[in-house]
């Protein structure tokens, strides 16, 4: 099977058991990665703002991780797409993420886990980052969620557009300094939704992941 970029893929749509019922999930990996050495879970933005696992930032991150040889899981939070339940303002969504991670680790036991999230999904990813190899946060809404209370997994990278119309860029800068984030990159002239900047987002993600120590 080939995707829009002409890459051979294994891909499957799953419904897995979640705390509020079945969760819709998508698993993909390159055909030449029969036994992937790493696993990535990518978390989508706010459901009440139209966020789904098919968001263009989420799919860009997923394809980038897949092209690095990882197995990748995207999923819809409760109440989104075919996922059962209703929105729970972050509490239940964190439980959803934990259920997906448990499923993914059961399928690929012992491999390093990389966790990435966009906007609202970045808070859920940061809150659920237990024993992960890396944490990637895209446009984290630090004014709206208690990021300051979190103990971050490391290494952690934050990618942020400096023309974000939904997230306070200065609040992100302040939090990055306070939280001692390992890597921070600000994209000049870039909006919250990375319009026209997805190739750059992919390249930055790829470069950072490839820079991580191999163990």
C-alpha cells in the first residue's frame, strides 16, 4: 500500500478498548520496518475546536516519525470520530492517551516510546509522558492548562510559531525558560496552524529526533 507521498506502508484502523468505550486509532509503519526500533504516539488538538487525528499538523508529525522507521499511532479522543464517550476537559482525554499507550506498548514491548502533541494535545502528551524516550510539544497553550504543575519528561522540544493567534508566544517563552526545556525553536511569521509551514515543521521534527542519543 502507498500513501500520498509514494511511501510503502503498513496501515490499519483500529478500535481499541478505552476507559469510556472504544477508541478509534490508526497504526502505520513503513514496509521496510517489519520490527520497528521505536514507537511514536501523536496526540491531536482540542476536540471542541474541530481537532481530530486527521489534523494536518498531526498527520505531518506522524509521517515524519514513520519515515524515520518508527511505528506510529494516532487516535481520536473520546467523542471524536468513531471514539465513544464525550469530551471531558482533559481529564478523560489523559486516560484515553494512557489506554492507547498501553495498547501500543503491548504490540511493541520494550521499544522506546516517543510522544508528540499539538496544541491541546501537547498538554495531554506532557501530562501523560511517563517513561518516554522523548517529548515533542507543538504550540503548547500554556496559559490555558496547568503546564507549570507538570514534571516534564526529558529530552523535550517545543516548536512554536511567533505569529500564533491562539497561544501567547510570550507565555510560551516564559514557561520554556522556567521549565528548562531542552530545545526551543520559534518559527518566524508562523501561525498557530502552521499554514504553509508543514515542510519546515517536518524538517525540524526530523532533525531533532535524529539528534537524540541512540541507546
